[in-house]
C-alpha cells in the first residue's frame, strides 16, 4: 500500500509523531485537559496552514466570538484578522440548537474560502444538546461524516478530565481517523505537559507520550524525546510555557 | 474428549494463545479499550477468512457504513470491495430499533454468502436500546443464541474503559463461549497494548496477557512473550503501531 | 459437639478447604468474578454427585436452556444428557416473574428425581426483579429458607466484580450457611485464579485463598498450597486453564 | 470518678480490650464486615450471660426465625433451646413496619425474662424503612433511648463494607455508648479477622486492632497481641476459623 | 495590628496550636470523624469555661436530651448538673423544623445565663432540612451570622468521613472564623487520633496535625509534638483513650 | 509581539510567577481548596491596588456583607472602611436570582469608583442558579465577557475540592485569560499550601507549584522556591500561617 497523502500541520513535532504528518482529509479528535493548549494548537494549525502551506481554513466556534478568537491568536503573533480580511480564513460562531443548520453553516463556510483545514471547538458541547445518549451518538457521527465529505483535514476538540472523560460518543472510535491526547497534569510539584497519539489511521505513529511546551510561538512537541520525570531539557526552558 | 474443530483466525498469534485456534462456531466477545484495535482485528479476521481459509463472512455494523468499513480495511491493504463484489463478504449496516428485524437481517445476510464468519460491531450499543436491565439482558442473550444457531464463528465487540466497564449483560458469562480482552493503556510514558483470554470454552488457553502491536498488516500478537514493562522486542518496533 | 454429616463435593480440593467437606444440607453462596468458573464448578458438583456419590441433582437455570447446560458440561466430558435421561439429574429453566411459582417449580423438580444436590444459577438475577431493596431482601431470604427445607445441599451463584459487588441481600449473612469466593483477577501480566471460604457454618475451614485452575476435567483447587505471586506449580501447568 | 459497674461479656478477650469489661447498661453498636462473626459473638454474649453470669437475655431478630437462631447457636454447642424453655432466654422475630409496635414488643420481652442482656440483629435494616434520612435518624435514636431505659446492656449489629458503610444515623455518634468494629478482610493471600473499639464511654479501652478467630467455641479475641501481617500465633491455628 | 482578645479554651494544647488561644467571639467549626471526640471537646470547653474562666455557656443540642448531655459529661467528672442548677450553664434541645424559632431560642438561652461560650451539636443536621442547596446555604450562613452577633465564642460541630465530607455550605469558607479538624482514622493496626487547624482568622496557628488522646479528663492535645507513625509517647499511654 | 501592559498585583511573588505580572484587563479565575486563602488574596489585591498602585476596585460579594468583608480585611491590617469612605473601593452584596440585574449592578459599581480592579467572590455559586448545564454555561460566559468589557483586571473565585471540582463551565477554558490554583492539602502530618498557574494568556508563566504562606500581612508566595516535601524555609516559618 502506498503511503497516504499527508498534510504538514505547522505544529513543530506533530508531523514527526504521526509518522510524517496527518493523512489528508482525516478527521482528528483533539482531547485535552483544561489548559492543555488544545485551542492554541488548533489556531496554530489554521494559521500555519494559511500562511505556510497555502491551505485556507475555517474555525467553527461553539462558544467564542470572532473577536475573541482573533485576540487569542494574537498572543502568539498570529494575525488572523488579516487572513480573514483576505479571505484565507473564516470564523463562524454557531448556536447548536439547530443541528441541521449547523451542517449547512459549516458547508457554506468551507466553500466560501475553499478551505482545506477545519476546526470545531469545542466538540464537548454536543453532549449538552441531547437527552438520550443514542441521539447524541447518531447526530455526532452524522456530523463527523459530513465533515469528512468536505475534503478538509478537520480537527474537533474535546475536553477531558481524569475523573469523568466526556466521550464524543463513538466519534473517536468509529468515525474519527485519529485521536490525539494532550495532558496537562500535576506531577509532584509541577504541571507537566505531554501529548500522545491514541489512534491514527493510514499511518504509523508513535506509541509514546512526548513532552510538549507552550511558547510564545505556540505549541512545540519534542518528537525525539521521551517523557522525563524531571525538568524538560534546556531548549524547552528557554521559552517557558505561555499561552492558553 | 476429542479436541474441538478449530478455525484459523488469520490473526498472527491469536490461534496460539487460544490453545490452537478458536473452536468452530464459538461466540466470542472482543472487549477492548478505545483505540485498542478491536475493529481492526475483526476486519482482519473476516479478510483472512475469505482470502486464506475459504470462509466467507458477514460484517454487521451498528454504526459504520459499508464505505467506511471498506476504507478502514483498505489502510491495511485488505481489499474488501473485491470480496464484496465476488460474494465472499457482505456488510450490513443496521438500525437496532427493531430488534426482531435485526435477527432476520443477520440470518439473511449469513445465508446470502453462506458465511462461516460473522462480526457484530459494536455490541455495546445494545444497552442503549433498553430501559430495564432485565430486558436488555434477555434480548442480548436471545441474540447471542441466534448467532450460535447460524453455524458461524461469531465475534461481537464491546467497548470497555477502566472506570465503567459496559457489560453485555450476561452474554459474556453464559452465552458467549469466549471472551477476549484488548488493552490499550497508558503506563508511565507510553501506551501499552496487550491482549488476554478471559474465557474460552472447549479448549485450553493462555492465562497471561500478551503484548500485541498494530502494524501495517493489522494486529500482531506475541504468543511467545510475556508482557514486559519496558519496550517490546525489536521485531515489534520494526513495524510501529499503525491502525485504529 | 459431634462433627456434622458431610457431603463429598467431587471438586478436587474443595472438601479439604472446608474442613473435610460441606456439611450436608448447607445452603452455600458461590460468588465469583466473571469467567471464574462458578458455573463449571456447579456442573461438576452435580455430575460428580450423580455419578460418584449416588446423589441426584437439580440444576435450576435462570438464563440458560437445558441444551446449553448440557453442552457446557460436555466440554469437560460430563455427559449430563444420559443422567437426565436416566432420571438422575433434572434441569429447569425458569422465569422469575412469578416468584411463588419459582418455589413450586423447584420443589417439584427436587421431588421428581429425589435430589440431594441443587444448583441455582445465576442468583444475581433476583435483584433485577424487585424495586425496593426490602422486598428483594425478604423474597430472597424466603427462597433461601425454602431451599433449606428441601433436604438438599444447595449452591446458589452470585456474580461479583471489584467495583460493584452485587450482594444477595442478607442471604449470605443470615440464611446461607456458607459463602465461597472465586477470584479471577488480573495481576501484573496474567490472570490469577483463586478460591477462598468466607464463611461456613458447622465446620472449620481454611482462612486462606488457594490457587485453583480450570482443566479439561473441571475445577481443581490446591488445598495444600498458598497463593503464589509467580506461576503455579508444574502439576497445574500440565492442564492449562480451559473452560468457562 | 469511680469506675463503672461492668459486665462480663463471656467473649474471651473482649473484656480485656474494653478496660475490664463493658459498662453495665451500655448500648453498643457492633459493626462488621460480612462473615466477620457479629451474630456469633452476639449469641455467645447471650449464652454466656445466661449460663455463666446469671443474666437472662433477649434476642430480637429482624430477619431470622427462632429455629434458625437456635440452630446457628448449636454449631458452637450453645443450647439455646433449653434456655428458652427454662425462661432464661427469649427470642423474638419482629417486623419493622410498625416501629412503635417494635418498642412495645421489646419492652415486653425484656420484662418477661427479666433480661439484663439484649441483642438486636441486624440493626442495618432500619434504614430500609424510612424514606427521609431525617426520619430514620429520629426513629433510630428514639429506639436507642428506649433500649437504654430498659436496664439492659444492649448490643445492636450493623453491617458495613469498605465501599459503602451503612451508618446507623447518629446512633453511633450520640446515643450509643460504644462502637465495636469487626473486620474480615482479604489481605494478600488470606482473610484476616480483627476487632477494634472505636468508642466506649465510661472506661478506657484499647486503641489497637486485635487479632481474633472463630473457633468451635465461638469468637476468641487476642487482647495481648497486636495485629500481625503474618499468620496468627500457634494457639489460634489450633482451632481454625469456624463459624458464621 | 494588635493581637486579638483571646479566650482560654480549657482544652490542654488547643490554645497553643491556635497561636495562644481562640480569638474571642470567633465562630469555629469543629469537624471530625465518628468517635473523634468532637462532643467531648465541646463539653470540656463549656465546663472549663464555667468553672475555670468565669464564662457561662449554652449547649444547643439538635439530637441529645439534657439528661444525655449531663451523663456524657459525667464520664469525665464534669458535673454539668450543678452548673445548670446554679445558672452557669444551660442546655437546649431544639427541633430544626422551624429555623426562625431556632434563632430565637438560641438568643434567649444566651441571654438567660449571660453566656460567653456557645456550642451547637451537631451542625451536620442542617443539611437534612433543606431540599435546595442554595436554601441550605443561605439559612446556615444566616444562622452563623446570628451566632456571631451574640457576643459568644461559638463552636458548631460537623461530622465528616473520608468518602463523603458533609460540608456546611459555605459556613466554613465565609462566615466561620475558624475550622478545626479532628481525625480518628485506622492506620495499619491501630486507630490514630489527631487534630489540626484548617483556618483561624485573626491569629497565627499551627499548620501541622498534632497527636491527641482522650483520657479520663477529656481531650488532650500534644502541641509540642508532630504526629508519629509509631505509638505516641509514654505520657499519652498513661491515660489510654477513654471517652466518646 | 510586544509584551503586554501588566499590573502589579501587590501580592508578593504573584507577579514573578506570572512572568512579570498579570496582563492588564485579564479575567482570572482563582480556584482553591477550602481555607486556601482565595478571599484573602482577593482582598489583598484590591487593598494594594487602591493604596499602592492608584487602582480603585470593586468587591462583588455573593455571600458576605460589607461589614464582614471589612472585618475580614482588618485582620491583615487592611483598612477597607477608609477606602470605601474615600471612594477608592466599593463593595456590593448581590443576589444572583436576577442575572441581568447582576450585570447592571456590576457595571454601575465599576463606574462609580472608576475601578480598575474587580473581584467576584465566590464564583461557584453561579452553578446553583441554573438547572441546565447549558444555561449555566452561557450565562457565566456572558458574565465573563461583560467583565472583560469593563476595562478592569478581574478576579473571580472558585471553590474546588479533590473529589468533585466545581468547574465554572467553560469560563476557565475559553473566556478566562488565566487560571490560578491554590492548594491547601494534607500531606502526611501537616497542611501544605501551594499555588500554581494553570493558564495565563499573553505572558509566560511558571509551570511549577510554589510554596505559599499566610502571614499577618496576607498571602506570600515564594517565587524562587520549588515545593519541598519537608518544612518550608526559615523565612516562611517566621510568620506562621495566619488568615482565612
């Protein structure tokens, strides 16, 4: 079998730990602890896509306004406002009450900028809209299928915590092509950030957890290093953890 | 007592840890953590059955479309599309609302390709259809009995997680002939994959957990090795974990 | 006080760890993890009783059909079909909806083969039939009393798991004369089987957990050995774990 | 303050760990794991009281019949039947539906044999009779007060388990003069029995857990020994654990 | 800032671990495990206040009668009956159904003996009176405010257990000036008693847990000692744990 | 990207661990264990702002009265009464029933003293006002947005405990610019205080937990020290833990 067509994420280290880069058109669930950098990495993915790899993008937000999204990105020096103005990026803030309307909104947005990259943030909010787990399950998988038909490499975020992981109801298990886990946990006297790949179809991937940091340039993953119990190496300490 | 008639699964190492191979016509529950490779191993089982051992098969999906199933298999080089075309495999996507209709659908599918292998994936979704545990229990056991009358060696998947195992309500304990557990758990700084046999009627089986990997050829179980706390041996590292 | 009249279970090692054998007419609760061998041991008890010790028996099943029970026993070479034919064993599959009818059914079955041994499997299903815990408690204790009046040595199974033990509501504590625990738990890289006596009236018993195995001849308990953390001795390894 | 008037329980070792014996007229809650020997120790208390210390007694059972109580005691050679016949002991089996009737029943029984010792077993069943915790609390404390006015030294049993201790709602904390804990827990490869005093008004008491065994003569507490992690001393092994 | 006016509790060691004594007019929550000595310490506080420090007191009981309170204190040689007679102490047993009536009752009682010390025992019962957490929260804080206006140094008890701490709904966090924790936990083969100060406004306090014992003279705290894992020192062993 | 405009908190050590000081106009969630010093640090922040840094402030209390707030601050020598009188600080106690009214109240208060600093305490009470999690989520985020439009650097407190962290529903994850965690946990024989930054947009921050103490001058954070397992250094011991 020939290797898949891969995209370059623009997130240092991520391509390396996914065997060379995410397969194009994958649907990836990004699950992470609070403050682990999920949203930051998503913004980085879109910004780099538009500025470095000629891939336009769409940010579907279920909670933040465009202004808030632009401001969040600005902390890292990512000028989303210009990209929005020049039609390379589009942000949409949606209400989820009307699930069918959501699908149309997403399709239109993708078409409007001819997007190749897509982010939905946060995915966890889906579960709040359905009483029966069975309905949530079907709707979310239906959404996942729609996303994959769009011809984008789509990321959907999920917030987890050690005590009550909020599953996206079969999305991770069946429809998603990949699942990435971002940890930000207290270990003895510090918070330790790490990232691991739970699943990624169509490619080999690292089975380890890798240290990662948040710098003033966004997320940085150390693909060559295992997770230490002591302080991460000097290179990481230079740009101490920054963003949200 | 003479030994049972056994099938050859086609999954490297699985036959060895089940005392020489699964007894024919067994009903086996495949329980696994998210991303542990349950669905991959099921596809491998059907593909190998059809191409290597002249056993046609049926894949009953409760969540995925035929297209998705075919694509998932293609990542491993398993061309299910041809097998479906040539009548050696059949995939059915069913709604579970009508439980009786489900039984008929399965029976018809098995007959249509004279199947000897059967997969139902995911089994866990049964529990979402019944309010009273007693009803779920009876229906699922009734389904299990029907499966055993079909003359197939049937696998039914179940998703588990360390905190809330979702039992298939007596299916494992009474009707199922075997229960296989696939672990994919975080241990220190890596994810470790392992497989064990909880129960298998009619044959001896290994009481240990065995390391396993996902390669570009599917699931590979190390029947000769115990589970190490450190990195698995070189042979495993060559084809690093792939699929989903 | 003179020693009690004891029965010989026919399960190797069980009589030794119960001070010489279960007191006749005891009501014993057999609690075990999934796949621990509860049902196997019950079938062994009945088969040995009928073929070795001239004690006929009744198997009351709340979930399995006679055919399934006979097949399950056949894996161990226990020909229940002949015993049923010759009136030495009787199996009954009952619905629990009508609790009073259950009692009559049991009494009739015991009388019909003049049974001295009785098994009810699984006992856990009782709790699904009652809304109020108080009702469940009273009904089950009433059933337990009825069983003791039958003049049989009766075993009733209960499924437990580490996180949510399903108690038989006072049955173990007050009415049952004995409680046997069968463990089948993951320990490091293997599954370990063990058995222990929590309670047994009228006799001394071992306060230890003993290793046990499932062989092609059924359950085998090592009365002389303590539970090791490493592999059980050579004698055990010869017939590696088999049944369900 | 002068020392209290004490009773002699008749349970070897119990008087020693309660600073010389339970203060007369105490209300003591006996909390224990399943199979820990609560009921046995209560029967021992009553039997010894009637035969050794000229204190008649009443056994109030909320679950067992007189016949079952007598039989349970007979395993230890305690002939309760004779004591009942000669008016030295009385057993009553009560329904708890009518809580006020319960009180009258108890008062009458105590008067009828001029009892100085009283047992209520099991106390845990109280909580099943009340919807609101507040009502349960008031009723149980009211019962406790009534018991103390009777001029008996009263024991009331409570079943506990490590995961969900069933509290007797303030009884232990406020009304009860003493609380005794009986453990029967799995430790590595054996079951270990121990007993400890959580609280005892009016006297000093041991703050340690003491090993205890069940022999053919009932409960035996080792007041002079601390709890070992290894096997209890030879004296204990002679009469291996018996009862219920 | 000048040091606060302090009271002398009369409980040996308590003043030392609260930086010299509780600030006068503080509202302190005394939280403790069952049998930890909360009520004993409260009685000691009132008795010493009336006999040693010329501070009259009021004991508001939500569960015990005056007779029971007096008896509980008598075990330690504290003659509350005389103090009640001479108008130095007052005990009130209240129903909580009418929360407003409770306030009036407390105010009247304090005025009647010109109390400077106040105890409410047990505080935990408040939560049973309100359906909505918001109402419980408001009422309890309102009660706390009323207590502080009375010009007393008030103690309110709370029962906690390791698995389900019953919080007094913001009382500890906002209205209470201090929170004292009394532990009575099983550690290996013994019960260990300790006390610690979680919070105390207006003064420094020890951040450690200190060993404590119950003697025939009440609670005794070892302010100079840290908590050992082995037996407490000889001085403690002399008067072995007594009370309730 | 130029560095952000920063404020000086006035809490020793806090500016250092937030990379030089909180970015102006941030919304920060202060989450802490009971008794960890959240409210104390908030009062310190406002007092120092008004007296040292010429930034007026508003304290929005959802539970305490102005009198209680003033008194709580007085323990540290912070004279809020004068600041209120001179129009440099304002305290408001609000009912949350009318959420829209809350917003107006806050806006008016901020305008009335031209506040640059704002505290809402406790934020946790929001969750008690909404039945559906979705509503709570929207309202709280709407409040958060309003706070950020006010041109203040706003702190909102949240009470957490190890077993059931009460999340402010997406506020921390999306709207809040920063999250600070204050621990006050039992470790062996003492209570240990520590503080860490989970998230802070627009600046680097320390990824470690730092020891902190409560002294008679308020909260003091040791920015230069890691968290020790043994006693904190001498400087900390000098002013032993004080406040609430």
